[in-house]
């Protein structure tokens, strides 16, 4: 999201002999903050660079109609490529790329990951189509509303007690730092009934290890209360409470 640094880098590049692709995320998966897509695209296009936006954690769950952060920030028509996975909010397998015909034709013929992959089977494809239909209708809007309410609720429960970084989405990290805590903390949370994602170096910088809570629209307030209480007890047990 540091567009000043991005511009400094782009200024140094010899564009006569180089083609540049700037890659960013709609929602950053380790910190749970939103990508500043408008400024990233404006700066990149100013210097002739293309922009790829990864909407893995935001397609179907962000935007008025579930079309991701690109829709939410009104840059759908300006991002040169959008990629996403079908294994998260879609509940399936596979992935997709959204781009102009020239790019998609090139990918079809030259991307090795595409060339040696089998087509999605009919059952998976039917499920993906149904996910899109649900997300684009009234039920999808209601679920996105509940998702944001639940995410805000859990952030407020944790904020001021543990370090949740810059999260502003349904991905809520709890940063504890010391890699040596990872296995005992994981064991403790599992025993107490909390299934949570762990991240440590090299996925994140050294001494920035964290657990990540993934909130859904279907979580109840009681479940969020229980989960946050267990996390805070773990923070007290392993000495990373902040207040």
C-alpha cells in the first residue's frame, strides 16, 4: 500500500527493455487490511505498468454485488488482471483469471499450470455456479452484511487486549511475535476448541508470528464470544496481552 515507494521503484526502471507487472491484493491475507487499489493502479498506469489484483480473500464477500474489492473501490474496469481462487468463499476447487482476450488466450496456450490441468468436473462447476448465484442475490447481500458485523464485533472484542495489527476485514490476526510459542499456543487453542490458522517465518517477518481468525457470516455472537475468550486466555497464558 506504500504508493510513494512504488513510484520511486517505477521511476528507476528502464521501460524501453522491460515490461512491468505490479501485483497486489484486494485484502492482504496476513494482516487483513484492504489494498489501496485506486492509488496503486493510478501510479502504476502513470508509468506504463500493468496491475494484477489478487481477490482470493475478497471475491464474493466484498463489494455491493460480491465482485470483490475492485468493485468496492470502483476499479473493476481498470485492473489489468484479476485472479481468484475457488477454494475459499466459493467452497470449491480451482481458480480463475479475469483479463482481456489477448491475455487469457496467451494464458490458455502458454501457462504450464493451465496446460497440464484437467477441466473442473461437472459437480464442482455446478457448485461454483450456485455460489455465484447466491452471492449475487439478496441472500448474498445479507450474508455480506452479517459477515462485516461479525468481523467488527470480534475486532472490538480483541482490540486493546492483543495486537491485531491493521486488520479492517474478516481476516483478524493476533500477533504474538515469538516463533517458539507457535506449537504450544496451537496445542492450547485446539484443546480449548478453537481451530485457528497459524503463521510464522518465512510466511511473515521474523518475530511477527501470529494466529489468524477467519470470521464467517454464519458465526453466532455466542461463538465469537467463546472464541475471543479462549484467545485472550491463551494470550494471558503465553504472555502476549497488550492491555
